[in-house]
């Protein structure tokens, strides 16, 4: 049975469920940062996805990337499945700006996470749901 | 017309061409590290791939990941499309070990690149071609 890894649950808030993946918003407000978690058991690496789930994941990566592009107009999107700290497969989708504190490096470990204001975060989640066509 | 970005050409050596992507080996011997470059013009982000090319890229990511798993038996695979330094779409496929110098962080910028011994690198390229079914 699928269950979100506790560390991922700690570091994100849920946005919505797409066909395959749970969409999560990172609690680090430094970057517009989504995490996709395929709702399947015992996945570690991207190549553990079967062909059908791989195609669905790719499509959902695309939808999340476009939602962040539409909402934030970033300079670049970063997409990464690393999982060195949390062994459950998850895909980071991060909107990057040439003015962000980690540019042009990767975001991990660069600056301490900045918390969202709660109302701001809820407003962002609502906008993300709309951008993902999940506000019904 | 497709041409590999000069910085990518500098930091890698060619392994082979799969149906869509050029497979490159990073010149940094610290990690078993492949880079996939889709042979298409004017791509920046993963979501710029059309549906068919996206599926082909995913399949080629899978093949490269499995080749590194078969050859190196890593603890984890990292797959990432960042492109903050080189704007041409490219996908990193990196075999990670709990004993490697960047673990559990991402590899970028952690330790200075270590050069391959040339004979060792050529031998690895030959083994990679075989693992990718491209030694014909």
C-alpha cells in the first residue's frame, strides 16, 4: 500500500492528487518548489516505474512544470529525482531565477529553508490547484 | 540543426547515440556519470520535449540508469535536468554510493572533478556501449 514517506510529509504540504502522483508543495518558501510522489509502493528510482507509470509521471512532471512557469515566469525549471536522503521515489520540480540565492547551483543545502506565511501558502496552493485543473 | 553545447562537449566524452539522445560520459571520474543530450534543436527544459520525444527520452534514461546499475551496483541513482549553467536541455544520470564524497548531498560543486586515466576511460566507454547494446 502506498504511504508518503514521513520525511517528505514533514517537508511538504499536499496540493492535490493527479492520476498517478501526489503533488506536494515544499515548505521552503525560498523557491517555488513542487514535489511529485507516484502513489505506488516500493519505488526507489525513476527506472523502477513500469512503462505506463513512467509515461504518466512524465506527463505529470510536464503539467507541474508548466503550472510553475505560468504562475511564476521563472528563468529555468529544475527537475530532479535524487532521493539520497529519502529513499522513496519523488521528483523535485523547482522554478529557478537568476536572482535566487542558489543560482546557478542546485538548490539543495544552499540557504536554510524559509517558512511560508500560512495565508500566503494557502493562497498559492489554491492557485496551483487551478493551474493544474484540480480546483473542482 | 542539433549541435551539442560547447560546454557540454568540454565536460564530457561521447559514448554513443541512442534513437533520440546522445549519450555522454562526464570527464569527472569521481562518480559514474552519464549525460543524455536529446538530438533536437532549441530545447531548454524537459517540458519542451514533445510527447513522443519525452517518451523516448524517458526510455533512454531508463536504459542508461540500468547500464550504470549493472556495471557499478550503486546505492542510488540520481536523475536530473537542471541546466542552470548550460541552457541546452541535458539530463544527468549519476550512480551514487553512500561512500562517495558528496553523499547524501547532490554531486554538483562538492569536490573538484577528478580526471580519468585515458585507458580506463576508454575501457569504461566500451563497457557502457556493450551495456547499452551499442557495441555493434
